[in-house]
C-alpha cells in the first residue's frame, strides 16, 4: 500500500479491509473483490466476476504456527484456546465490522487447505512459466 500511494507501483493485490484507511482517505480505489460475492461492508466494490467476467477467487488467511514436531498435547491445548477465541463474540464482531471473512479450521483441516492452496498456486506459477 505504501508503494502504491507513493506511485512506485500502479496496482496492489490486498484485502479491502486492510486497505480501508487508504480507500477512506481517497488515496486508493478498490477495483474488485476476488470473491464469489460482494462484501456487505464494502458493498460498492464489485467482484471480479461482475467487473471482468472472471470466476477467479482468492482469499487471505491467518494462522498460528509452531515448530515441526511440536508436542501434540501443546498443539491440542493451543488449538482449543484458539478455537475458543475464534468463537468469541468479541472476535466475530470485530471481524464482521471490519469486513473480514472468517473460517475456523483445525490443525488437520488447515494443513489440508495449505496443501491444496500450494498445489493450485504452484500450477499457476508453472502455467505462467515462472520458477518456483
């Protein structure tokens, strides 16, 4: 966002909530969401499908990681605490108010999600002829 506002680049992929202050200040414009439907917090921002006919979607994600081989009891305890925080009305209300989507994935589900995402992105990099 800093390079975009400074004029060093012409476009930057970022989440709309993270760009909100720059959008509100009139420093940048959100062109489209890479989502299947509009975000109700940013209802005036079209989807890629609406704007250019592309069904391409991509979302951001957040995660907490630990070292490989971490004690499974510690992983289980952290996972339970994180899920409790995720399910809290404080977290849910904040995320919704800011316009962020939120999906809970436990350790196994998130690992599977990362593996699928890595495969998709790797295929994209290969199709573009880039090195990975």
